[in-house]
C-alpha cells in the first residue's frame, strides 16, 4: 500500500467558480484520489479557499461586508458546492487559518536567515483619495495594447497582455474610481529566487515523467528573457498575513502583509495541519505527510492545476521550501491542464460568462457534469464546452451505454427469475472469452488511471461498458430463455455481477450512480476486480437485488435549447 498526497489548486474566495476552474484542478484531483483509495492506497487529498489579496478585499467591499466575514461566508458556500460535486477532500481548509499564519511567518523567517529575502525600495501608485498604495489589481484603465477600458494594473483580461500600472491609459482607483493618483516610494520584501535558479533547474531536469505542458512552462519561466527573477512577497494591504519574521516583528514592514502568491501554496501544508487538529491527530499526523524527517520520504505527492498556476508550483513554492533549509516534501508529479472554453468564447469569472458550479448543480446532478468534464478534460490542448456535445455525451455514454445496460439486465431478471440472482447453467467459451477481453481492458484502464491520462481513461471505461452491451445483445437471454432457462440464468447471473464490477470501476468518475447501483445490488465496499473471474461470481445465486431507478435521464432538445439561451454569456 502506497501513501499518496494529493493537492489541487486553491479556488479563489471571490465568488463561485465556473466549470473551467473545476475541470482544471479539483475534479481530476478527485478522480485520482477516488481511484487510489479504491486500489487500497492511503490517500490525503487537500484543498482550501485562497482568501488573501486584492480581489478578496474588492469582492467584500462590493458585497458591503467586512472582508473576514465575507471570506468565512464564501468558504462555506464553496465547501457546499464542492460537496455537491462529490469532491472527496480529506480537508477543505482556509488560507486565512491560524495554522497558515504561523507557517507562512515561520518560512519567511527561515528564508531571511538563509539570505534569500531582500528589502527593496520601489515606486508604486498611491491613491490620494483612498489614502493608500494601490496594488496592481486595484488600478484600472485602458489597455495600451487592445484598448480594453477595464484592464487591470497587472494584466489585460481581454488580450491577456501583462502590464505595469504605469502602462495604463487614464488609470483610476478600482476602489473609489478616483484618478488622483501619484507614484510614491515604498519598501517591500523580495524572495531572491534568482539565487535558487541552478538548484531549481536541476530539480526540474530530474522530473523526466512530468507532462510536457508542465515542464515547458517551468523551463520558459526559468530560462526566457532575464531568467528567473526575484519576486515581491509583501503588499500594502489590510487583509492578509501580517509580515513577521517567525514570531518576531519585522522592522520597517509594519502594516504590510504577505503577498497572496507566497502564502497560498503554503496552505497545502497548513490545511493538512488543520485536518490534524480537527481529527485530534496532533503534529505527527500532518508531519508524516510533509516532513521527510518525520516519515514523508515514502509519500508520493501529486499536484493538479491549470497551466496558469504552473510557474508558482514549479518555481516559487519549491524555492520557498528548498530555501528554508528544512526537510519539506517536494512535489513528485504536477498534472497540469489547458483551458476549457465555453461555447465559442471563454469562461470569465469577472464578466460572468459561462456555466458556474452552482448553476450546473441546479439543473442536473453532479455525475452528468463529472462525466462530460473528465471525458473532455483539456489535457493536451484547450477544449470547448458546447451544449450539443454535452447532450450527445450524456445521452450516448451515460443513458444508452451504461444506464440502459443496467436497466435491461435487472428488469429482465426480475421478470423471469424474480429479484434475486438466479441459479442454474454455467459459463461457456463465449463467457471465457468475454472475461479475458474485459480483464485486458480493465488492466489498460488501470494503467491509464495510474498515469493520470484522464480522457483516455474515460474512453477506456466507456469501451468496457460497451463490451457488456455487445455481449448481452449477442447472448440474447430473452430469446434463450424460451428454450433453455438455465442458460439464460447463467447469462443474467454473469451480467448482474458485471453491473457490480461496472459500479466499482466507474465510481471515480460517477460516484453517485455507482453508489446507487451498489445499493440496488445490496452490496457495500466492493473491492477492485483484480481477479475478474472471481469478481464476476461474487453475487451468488439467491442474492437479492432491486431494480434501480433510471440512472441517467436523457437530455431532451427543449431543455438543451433552454439552457443554451439561459447561459448565453452573462451570469445574472
């Protein structure tokens, strides 16, 4: 049994996330966590809300709330939606937790002790009307590249060009709208990443099995232009983790907080400590996952994230952990994803374009979305959600292939043999060949899941479902029953057991349907079918079952068209 540590990128606190956010990190991470648990491994699956930084303050101000109250409320909202999508976190923490305050301040102190923190004077925009320095995202104006009038001081969302606040035309405060801005000098702490370049490069070069997307982004940031740059780790904000050097005040940094990019990844560790405290495990419970001097040497650590987060997780966060000089567990594998686009355009949280997670759950159960998103995951290139494709995938894969198979087998058995596994007959050459074919396919499915090949895993799973349908159609127990009821009983007994196997195999993708199926078969804690022949005989004659409700209802054209119009681009 292996120990697998899994983290997914932290969803930002400022509102409900869209489906692109979901498939870019949390959902494939959940797929992998569920699969690894099913294979008998010990899993720690950690996530949290990312609660600091400019957007949190702006969102709270827009909602008319204190930022701490806003973050607490939105954490509960996001936790509930995550539960709605059946994301099986061992803990869903908060980057504003006391644990993250302590650990962030501790690591900053260690980095300073190692000579990796530098105090830098720099010029920043100051709003006279607001009486404060404005971080990049607090400044809006017209993009000099494309003319978009609501570009931020760090990047234009319309054309994606990276900007400095001084690049903007007609800049204004995003807080008050004031144009009374000045450039003033302020001091901040910088992480001297450039000193870690050779060490980071050697570490990245050692990761021969990383996806091309992950490695190419890391090397681009490491080598392009001037190479790896030092990066500010503090900001002039009210909300955040106060700048301290361990437990001590940091002279000259009074009133400043750590920059969100610095403290957010540290929350992976802190959230595990939150879990340990909540479960009464103490420091030893979380340290065995994160400290190599406390047992984490045998942990395999896997991260899931969208490609925009890769630079922070391949360079900045590892630089923090390595630079501390302490024995922290570094990531072993980073599974990164491209973007999911929406119906000819892009999802946008700020502009409300696309289907958001709460809206998705309001119209269809989680399994419908989980299946489509995972089977169309943007692994090797961007992918696109369209309502036509979604309808076709649900109707063909879930309703026709899997759902119809379960319905036909259970209903036929009930009509001819009653609601229990029938006795009589035995497997023949056709069944032996079926078991051999399924065994090969299940082994390939497991290989793909081990390798985190999400789309290919979904394709193989659907093929496994299809094999059962093809066998059932060819064996035709409804015809055989007239002449040889025992032969029909053997066919149906095998198929009832195959339904059980399908539920186990499918649970990482569609956990609710799998649970419903196992409950109907009066089966709990079904093991992974390592010995398929034995698994296909697990439900013995006389074992009772119930015909389950329709697992997946088809999406009709009227509903598809209504949803297309309802989610045509702007979130109400």
